[in-house]
């Protein structure tokens, strides 16, 4: 493959790419083997290591201005598998490696092994699967081969589904089963598309494929099947039915990871598919369909969030809505404004990850302290636990898209791009979505900040409140991302459609 | 020669298919399991015939594996308690 | 070759008919039995596609072990078989669903018909690099060398599957053995059957694993047959299911991926890259990894079928 | 029509059939069965791709074959997890249903029963 040779020239430090996948995978195996308290120790000890890998990868990309490439086993694609990291991958890796330890620190209270060291079910499963999610996400962000990414999707499913029903209540079991069904459907349709692409081009490497793809029936069908499958896993309207019960019923730390990160995994693959594998396809119509579904998600998700009686369900429905924003970048991704739209979409993914994780952790603290999470019973709670509600409110700021917040930056960029592109309708939807978000957050915050202080079953521990607050502050700080950050996001991004570059 | 082998394989498959239609309908689960065993035997036979005719390598191992696993499936059936949905003439046999 | 074509058409028709039976069969049990038959027929199709390795895997895992899993589940779900009226789809929804499925199938069929008769292939490249691995079976070479990363991660998926299944245990049973304790004596016929079948099956399983280096077969297929033999011995109560907390069991469950991962990392030190094999040592190393993988599969599949721990742990 | 194309058409039909089962049958176990049908249909598509890639003295391209083997094992693990969930749900509630409102009464003690 002389043509492919240049794409697989080993980049310096490329071997670093294997580590964020292999190290947590080894952690999974070791945690399961040693059991008991070791699982927690291993999981927490590896988190800073993972952060180190993410930062090292990001800085290598930053310094070289080029994507990192690594070929596994010395078997170059198309026969073998390559790993590849561009600016987007690196940013997602860093985000993951920041949110994971937050969830981990928060969860230490809920998933502690008793002092005598007897192994308990929930802690072992939680700490093992948390690492598995980390491994799966790293692979999704770094994988350069479509079948390898299928394995990553399955890893993610197997790691995430059992977390939903960790407490074993019947409704959580039903939610986990529904989640699993949607995920299996998604993985199979994705795999079917992979089969068709291999049949048409004899390779599954993203770079090699992107050079050969032509607009022909097999490719269109593959693109449709894979997108449909990934949408089911991302829970884009109307395939969102599984998400609210699953995310609302999981333990708070798991919800934070599921809502903040796991749905972004399949979203990341949709971006990979359309921007890296299929840039040669005319994408105006598919982009418009995706954005239309996204708009429906924003409106329907927000409207349903307004009607929820439980705080965690409200936050889960707001995830349905916020996922919708992610898809507004697709129709705007060709033309001179494409970089802006892309940055806006990525910014939305990042800010929602931090904000939603903060909100789920806060909701968990509220539920533990009050003994319930009924919105009607939140009166005055904000006075009793101000830091928790501050975290909740700051996260909400990002959801509404008010400045200063990452959510504002994201929605501003997307809105600018849609106006420049003359596609006003998306801007209108975004404004409406912001108003609705304001509505459902008002329902929670207004009573909480007024009225008498309720009696708390137990006040939240300050360190756990601080974890939630730190995540919320991160979502706010994203508003101050410098222009170099957006330049970094463009590293390795192939030109989409008619775009220059 | 190979046409003869293939025709034989086809004939076996055909008889098995006819039996299948009769038995998959039940009435009891044990009858259905018998249908599975029947097609197991016929399937292995036609597998070997097809392999001999088309010259595919390593098919005898597939036949061996299938034979062992077919027995395994019926053992699992017996172990699962095999109560029939419809009244079974000899319920005591199954428990 | 018209006889062969007639056979193919007949086989295709049979596969489709049995598949339709599993979807429309009156009860779950009838449907699962249909699925076992279906898996068997599918093995024939794979032989016709000259994919003997896949035929073995389909026979062992797709039909054999999955069939047993589903038969067991259908037996336990008796009583849950009736569908409450409010859950049944209305006629209109059904019609819509049928239309959608027809559309997907038709589009797929059209694309399949459009695929060129001589498609793009990696067969020449696989054969070109096959000698480096020292293996004779290119499918095994893809699994353990060219795309070893996939295979290693897929083993991790199996471990996660066990963690997920076990996570469904009630807290008081954590660490105990899966399956219900049965006081009754084993069925004598079953016990005899297991005593006869298991030694033969173990022999076949090891054989299938061992020839996998050069002929169709390998770790997955051999491991699955071994797994079936362990399951049948447990069914016959000739041996007890192990405790989920047993260290040896955990070690057996992770041995395959752990050895694979360790070898992959060692490659970075010795052979200049993750998952690279040092030249000359590739074949012994591959057989070493495959041995552990076979063992792990033989232990993992029964644990996945057995379900979560359901007995109080013994101390 | 070659046997490979025929197998591909069967694969397409299986995907459609399985998809119908997944959508139309409310029982989880039947859905799991239907998922397995879709899965084998997908694998058959890989199978014809492999067969059409016969070259270099091989009757079929080994790469898609290896992918199918990986896929079969993963599909089995998924079935096992789904079956375990279904059985547990049945034990807890006496029925196996995926209805979203199945027992969604708000928990009375701590919504976040961790």
C-alpha cells in the first residue's frame, strides 16, 4: 500500500496512544481478580495516571500540530489496526480523565468496602466497571479502525448497563434491560454498516476509507445504518426512550458518568463517521435530518423535563434536550463557517459533560440529605445545603446557555454559524431551548432558595459538595477558552464537504 | 460422483425438513426437542456429504463438534425440567 | 453444478423458514428450540461459504451454548409467557413495523446484489504476512496476530459480561455459587450420559484447539466445546459449580486476556511495538496465548450461562 | 446466482425478520432471540463479503471471517447478560416486561438508594 504508507508513518510518541486503553483494561482485570477493597484502590490510583496520559497526548499533538498515529503490532492498515489521535480526541480524553476522578471521589462514600475487607457486590462491580468505561471511551476516542470501534462500543455497553441496575430495584432492572436492548440494536446496525463498507472497499481504516469513499448505494446504506445505530446509543430523539429511566435510576456517581461521558462516546463516533470517514458524501440532507431530530430533541426533552416530579428524572430529560444541541453542528459543518460550527458542537459536548456530571452529583447529595428527590419537597433546601445548590445552579447556567459558561460559548458559536449560513431555524430552536431550560431550572431553584430550611437526614459532606462544585466551575471556566484552544480542536480535522483546508 | 453426494445430501435435508414441519408444531416441548435432534443428525450427515462433494477442508471437525453439542443441548433440555406447556402423557418422566 | 445450486436454494429456504418460526412460534420454548435448529442449519450455510472456522464457532457458540442459555431461560420464564393485552402492539403499529423491516431488508438485499463478484480482499496480504506468524491457518493469524488488539479486547468484553451477570446477584449471595442448590439426586441417565460424553468432548475440544494453528479450529471453538463439557458435568451434578469468590475461578476468568495483554505489552519492550511478536518466537508465543485463551473461554462460557450467584457463600 | 449472493440475500431477510421480532414482540426473551437473528444476518453479510474476496489460493478472505468469530462471541456474551437481566426482573416482579412504567413508583426511602 504505497498510497497508505504516508498515513502510517509512525509519529514520535505514538506508542503513548495504546496506554490509555491498555492501562485501565489491565486495571479491570486486576480489580476483578483481587476483589475486595483492591478494586477501589486500583481504580483511584490509575485515575491520575490516566490524566497524565491524556495531557501527554494533548501536548504532543499541540507541539507537532499533527495528529498522533500508532500502528499496532507492526501490521499496517488495511491488514492491521491503527490508533489515531487528533485535537478532538485529545480534548475528549482530557475531559474524561477529569470527570472520572470526580465521580470516583464522590462515589467513595457510597461504594466503600467494609472495614473488615469483605468483598461486597456493589463496590466491586462499580469500581471495576468504572475503569472499563474509561478503557472503552479511550478506545472510542483513539480508535482508527471501524471494527475495532465496534469492539469499543460493545465494551462501553457491557460496562455501562450493569451500573444502571446496581441497586437491584425492579424499575432499575427494567431500565437496564431497555438500555441494553437499545445498545444491542445500535451495535448490530453499526456492525452491519461496517460489513458493507468492508465489502465495498476492503478496508476499515478510517483514513484509507476516507480516500476511497464515493457516493454509491452501499455507502449510503452503510452510513444510514451506522448512524441509526449510533443514534440509538446516543439517545437522540426519537430513540431517547431508554435514557431517562436509566440515567435517573442509576447511582448518582454512575449517572454523572453515563450522562456526562458515555453518551458522548457514541456521539463522538457519529462525528468521526461523517467528518472523518464520509467527508466525500454530500452531507446537506443528512446534516439537515440530524439537526431536525436534534431540534425535536431540544424541544421535546425540555418540555418533558418541565413536567417531571423527581429531580433526577428532570436532569435526565434535560440530557435528552442537551444531546439535541450536539446535532445542530452537522448541517453547518460545510462552508467557511464550518470551523465555528465544529467548535460549537465540541464545546457543547465538553460543557454538557462537566455541567451534567456536576448536576447529577448535586442531585445525588440532595437525595441523600433529604431522603427523597421530589421537586415539590425541595422548599428551602438551598439554604440548608448552599454549596450543593450552587453547583446545581452553575451547571444549570451552562444548560441554559447564559454567560459566562461553556454552554454559552457553545450555543453562541452554533448560533453564529447558523446565522452566517443563513439557516435561521436552528438559532430559533436554540433560543427556545434556552428559555425552556430556564423554565425547568427555575422550577427547582426558586423554591429551593426560598422558604424554611428543611430538616436534613444528614448534611452532605463538604468534600463531596466540593467535587460537584469543581465540575460546575469547570463548565463555567470553559467560557474563557482562549482562541488557541479552538485552533487545537482543528488539528487533524479533515475538510468537510466543500470546506477549504 | 459429487453430484450424487450432493443429491443425497439434498434428499436427507428434504426428509428432515418434512419431519421438522410435523414436529416443531408440538404438541409438547419434548416433541420439539426431538425435532431439533432429528435435524441435528440429518444436518451432520448432509454436512459431511456436502464437504466431501465440494472439497472443503476441516469439515469433519465441524461434524464432530456438532454431534457433541447436539447431545449437550438435549442434556440441557432434560436438566431444565422440561415441563410441557401442553399436558404431557408422562409428566413424571420429565421431572 | 445445478444440483449444488438446488441444494443451496433449499438450504436458504429452510434457514429462512426456521428463522421465521423462531419469530412467530406460539411460545418462547418452541421459539428457542427453533433457534437451536436454526443455528445448526446456519453452520451448513457457513460451510457453503467455505468459512469452516466460522461454521465451527457458529456450531459451538452460536447454536450450542447460546441454545442452552436460551432453553434454560425459557424454562425458567414459564408463567411469564402470557403477554398482557396492553403490551401487544396494535395492528397499525405492526403494519408500520413490518413495512420498515421490509424496507431495511430490501435495501440490504439490493446492495448485496450490487456487490461485485470479485470484491476487494485482504486475502493476498494475509497470505503474504502469514509466514511471519508461523501459523498455517490465516483466520487464526488474523485473530491472534494481525488484529490481535480486537481479540484481546473482546476477551475483556467476556470478563465484563461475567461481572455484569454476577452484578445481578442478591447482596446476600455475593461470592456464592451460581445456580440453585438442588437436594435431589442426579438423574442416573444424565449422570451416565455425562460420564460418557465428557471425556470424548474434552478430547475433541483439545483437538479443535490444537489443529487451529494450521487447520480450521482454534481457541474460541475448542474452548466452547470444553465449556459445554464442563456444563454437562455440572448439570449431571457430578461436580459443583464453583464459588464466585474463589480465587482460582477469578484467575481462570482473567487468565486469557491478562496473558494476551501482558504479551502485547511485552512486545513493546522486546519486539519494538505493542502487540508485536519477536521474529522467530511468534508461533510458540501465539500457542502460549491461545492455550490460556482456550482455558478462559472454557471457564467463562459456563459462568455466563449459569447466571448470577444464587447460593449463600460458604466460608 | 452464486451461493454467496444467495447467502447474502438470506442475511438481508434475516435482518428484516429479526428487526420485526425486536420491534413487535413485547417479551424480552423473544427480543433476545430476534437480536440473535439480526446478528446472524449481519454475520452472513460479512460471510458473502469474505467469499467474494476469495483470492491468493484462499476460498474466502480471512479478515471478515475473523471479525465474524469475534462478533459471535460478543453476541453470546450480550445474550447472556440480557437473559440474566430478564430472569432477575422476572424473579423480582413476577413478570418480564420492558414497559417503562413497570413499577416506577417513586422509592419512599432515599431516591438514591445506593
